[in-house]
C-alpha cells in the first residue's frame, strides 16, 4: 500500500501545527511554560498542535474510527483557573486553520471542540488496526529555549510504522553539523516524510519546492564520524562508546527527533540514547524518526541489536538504550556498546556504586 491520502493529510496537519508552533515560540514567555506532573514542560503550542493535528486528520480523512495515540491530555486545561490559557490555545488553533484557504468555510471552533480534539489522543495503540501516533511538540525543552524541536506524526498499521512525517522548523536545510554554509542560519525549516518501502524525503517547510530523497551517510571512517545525543547532562556511557569507536569529534547535542532527521540525511552517523533506568520510552518519541531513518537506509535498534517494537501500546518494549546508525556501522557500534556496558557494570561493582544511566537531571 502506498498511503497516498494518509501522507497528504499528515503533511498538511504537521505543516499547520509547525506554523502554529513557530508563532508561539517567537513570543513565548517563561510564565507561559507549565510544568506537568512528571516535571517536564508543556506550552500552548503542545496543546494547540495536538488539537490542530487531530482536527485536520479527521477533516481530511473522515475515518470511520479515528485512533490517535498522543502525548498531551486535558486534565489541567479543564481545571478552574485555566480558562484564559485555554482561550489562548483555541485562538491559536482557529487562527491557524483560518490561514489555510481550504478551511475558509469551516464552522467556528469552541474551547470545548479544542478540548475534545486533544482528548482524541487518548488511544492506547496496539498490534491491530490503524493508529496515528503524535508528538505535538517533541523537545519542548528545546522549544522553550528557542532551539530545535519537532512536530512528529506517524501511522501504525497492524503494529508496524508505515508512515512518518516530521517538521523541524528550526533545522537548517543544509547540514546541521557542518556549519560551513553561512546562509544556514536563515535557511531553516524542514519537512521530512517517509512511507514504508518508498524511501525518505525532505522538503522546505515553506514554499513549494519539490521533495528531495534523503539517504544516510556512507562514511565508514569512524575517526571522521559524528554522533548525536540529547541536549541534557552528558552521559559517560556515550563517551566511552564513542572512544571505543575512535570517534574524535565531540558529540553534537540537540533536542527532539531532529536527531533522527539529521542521521537520515547524513549529517551524522550515530545517535545514541541511553536514558534513566526506569524511564519508559513512549512510541511518539520515536515512531516518526524510526521510519524516516530506516527508509533513508539507516538502522534503529536497542542495545541488543533488536529493532524497536511499536505494537505494545504507548510504550516501547525494548532493552536498554536506543541506537540509531547506518547499516554499515551497526556491527561495530553494537560491539562498542556491549563492551562499554560491560565495563560500566564492572566499574560500578568495583566501586559499589549505582550504575544507573541518566540523561536528565
Ligand atoms: N527522564 C527522561 N529520560 C528520557 N527521556 C525523557 C525523560 N523525560 C522526558 N523524556 C522524553 O524525552 C523527549 C525529548 O527528547 P530529547 O531529549 O531527545 O529532546 C521528551 O519529549 P517531549 O519534549 O515531547 O516531552 C520526553 O518524552
Ligand atoms: Mg517527545
Ligand atoms: Mg512532546
Ligand atoms: Mg513533553
């Protein structure tokens, strides 16, 4: 199947959500950043983007049953005292829809419509049927700092990711790692997409330029390889792996699934993600990046070398760590991961200290 209709709807939804988010990022105040119960940040853009994608997918596809597995929920928005914030989100969604010619005749949108659209994202996913998977703003920390973030949307069919679209509004159209291109600061905003078996593509987020096929790096010289990691606290295990591989450059730190996009177009060869023990990775943090990278010729696996399984509900079922790299480099990266993990355990036993890996402070 080629999922042509679904891809067109997903690209439209994600592009509009990116437009909404860009407006919010420009004027965002620290006082407008809420903290969720897991102590992570959330903004009007996270809620607005989720409502918008939910509304656009329903309007475009009019599915008999619509299943969306998405990050945000309306609990706090429905509480007394949130009225002004909710009005603001509703205005953002309305204005963004109004900016799209094909929605000129659509009925007006109430705050309740916006809450209901966000609540559509409560699905649990699973191994049967169609499920859309959405991270309305991935890398909210980066978004708040004015840096990298992504709007990521994927489609799961019978537990497999078959389509992914990712907007990276602040990602240069040229390589993000080699900043030799002086125009790269202005020339930003990428829309990546992939469908199963058809390759991965990128096009500018604005304008009508044709999509270009992307492919992972063909570099096999690890001395020259570049590796990516989350923006947060440096991970000792990541540096031991890089050292074992003979990588000489310092890691490039970046927020969001833009890291997958960067590997998919060959900006870097490796993205390592070892996180806090006990932290469960959600499918919306990986599904769009997973299909874009694999369709670009890359591999995404856990520390045991197994591909990721998106069929078990909203959490990924995988062994420690996520490794994103090229097919050529996979065997040596996995060997270095295994050796570094063994050593880490050895050191931690010797010193009788907890060897928990932590990305986040
Ligand atoms: N303690 C933790 N360990 C690992 N990932 C975490 C985490 N707390 C939050 N995250 C996830 O990491 C994502 C950001 O990844 P990155 O660090 O690569 O930018 C967040 O996505 P959101 O920003 O969508 O909430 C969130 O889902
Ligand atoms: Mg996320
Ligand atoms: Mg998010
Ligand atoms: Mg979040």
